[in-house]
């Protein structure tokens, strides 16, 4: 599995139950507004397409695979990223 950063800008975030349910279906960490870390066997394009099916034309979603060289400030994601089961393969 790989770890992805999913960033999004939704015009009416309270109306996207399917979008959030999909994010929650993966091993995940919701690290800040509009930004989740998810673990998936899919590639970035496939993950984007799955999420895109739940948003509207004026919304934006960006998916990028991340590696073990990361840094954060003011987030609580270090424990999740450093967990032994996390794979950056």
C-alpha cells in the first residue's frame, strides 16, 4: 500500500457525504481542513477518479503519493505516518 495526501476545496463541504465516506473507507488520518492522508493500493489517478465521482464541477481535488521524507508543523499526523504498518512502497 502507498500513502497519499488528498487535498480538496469543496464549495459546500457539508453536502458531500459520499466523498467523506470514501475517504473514511481507507486507512486514514484527517490532518487538517481539506487535507487527509490515506493509504491505498490504487494509484493517484485512480484514487482521484473515485473521489471526483462525488464532487461537483466547481470543486477541486488533488492527490499525490508521499514518501517517508515528510515534515509538518501544527499537525498531529506523525504518529499515524510513523506507525509500523505504514508503507511508503
